[in-house]
């Protein structure tokens, strides 16, 4: 491929390869390179996010707020609900 596309033979500094559509992307997951504990924490966080999303879908975006956001003037919810 390089010989076919590199006809002028100028010095080459950088070459890259991109791959797309390797999975269906229905539920992308960021993989970890570290300990199993981080994997468990990520799974717990995902479970919590799903529970919070479920409550907000059922009762509205103002029904639940993370404690760390209580004193901040941050609006949480979907754009069309604000």
C-alpha cells in the first residue's frame, strides 16, 4: 500500500492507520488496563447511572441529584427538560 501511494518518494515523517465500524457500537465500553477493583467500580457506577436515569425518566430530571452537586448551581437533566 505504501509503495502504491508513495510515488514521489519524499521523506516520510508520519504514517497512520484508522479502523472504523469494528463493532456495532450499541453499547460502547471503555476498557481498563488496571486492577479488577477499577472494573468493579466502573460496573457499580454504570449500575448507579442506569438507576438514576430510570428515576429521571419516570419522575422528571429534578427528582434526584448527586450529593456532590447539591451546593453548586448546576442544572442536571436533558436539554429539552430545562
